[in-house]
């Protein structure tokens, strides 16, 4: 049995819907401010990836291991999402959103990704990702000391921000350390290690916007030069942002999402 997807909704269900999927190990609460701002005009649903939650009662109720098989995860998220809706994914969440949009486009009106490369780990055909040795060392740290590994990830994630210390503090505040699920971290990393959505991005037949931060310390903005292209693709680089533009420049990110959906919506 699978750990169910935890969701939270903002706004009027009669409005056009947006479904947010967060990155590795990060709870849906990272999107709260953006969701509240967008909820004036949209019905916004936030999802957690399996095993990630800041709710201690939720952890107690769910004793089944989180499933990060990409097809099983895709089906869980599709069942949790409003229909029809726009999908917004950050980092790993963006990779998953691209995968779903390409393979189940009838469920997706359009996709917007934030700080999301099509492949996270580098190889001979994709040199822009994290080096395999570096990734393996990090994965080992997470296996041995989950809390330390999680903190290390937040530190890397905040690199390049205008105020790295403030961003790191804010990121750390979202997830209580006592509610970190080691199994969710490890299984999420296993997915991140092997997921490659370059083919899916080339096949996208719904409007798709991909936003990167020029100062991102985790996903190089050089990725924009190597992205698989499709006829409906738009790519933007925000010069003053790092890996989490929806936190670093919330008003700009909200405006981008709203404008793109308004301009490309069929409803």
C-alpha cells in the first residue's frame, strides 16, 4: 500500500486551477505565500511528495513506505490534482510535472517549472548536472545522517541568493527536523538520480514555461542552452534569483505565473 499524497487548497474551486508540486524533501508549505497570492484569481492546490509532511498526526496515520516509482508517483499525483489544471513544479517537482504533461497531456492544461533541469545528475551526454561522485557522496550522507544531509541540501539550495543566510533560515523553518522521514529522502534521491525527462520535454504538446535563476547554485542557468525544445516552449532566466524564485522574488514569480496562464489558457 502507498503513502497517500497530502494536499492543501486555497481559493475558489470554480476558478481556473493550479497544482503545485515541490522539490526533493521540501514540504508544500514552501508555496504558501505564492498560493495565497494566486488564490485571488485561481484555485490553488499544493501537494506533498510521498512521506514529506510537517503534520505529526499525518506521519502517525501513514505507516506505509513512500513509493517513488515514477509511474506510481505520477498516478498518485494525477488522482490528487484538480481536473483540468495547470501544473507548476519546482526542481524535482518540475521534472515530475514534465513527465506527466508529456505522457498524460489530457490531465494537464499547461506546465510551468521553476529551477528544474530535465536531468539532475551529469553523465557523458548531459554534463550540466551534478557530478555522479558528488551526488553519490551526498546520498551516502543522507543515508547515514538524514538530518545533516537535509541541512547540507538546504545550504546548497540557498547558494546564489541575495541573502543566503536569510533564505537558508527560511527554508529550514518549513520542515521540523523531528518530522524528517529518512525513507522518503532516500527514495526521493533514488528517483532524482535516474529521472531523465529530456525526451518528455521535446514531446510536450501543452504550453510550457521553464523559469531559471541566473544565480542558482544547484541547477545551472546554462541548462537553458541545452533544453530539449518544443513548439509551445517558453524559457526565462531571472537575473537576480537562485534556486527558489517564488521565495526570493515572490511578486515577480506570482506575476509570471498569472500572466503566462492568462495568455495561454484555453478557458
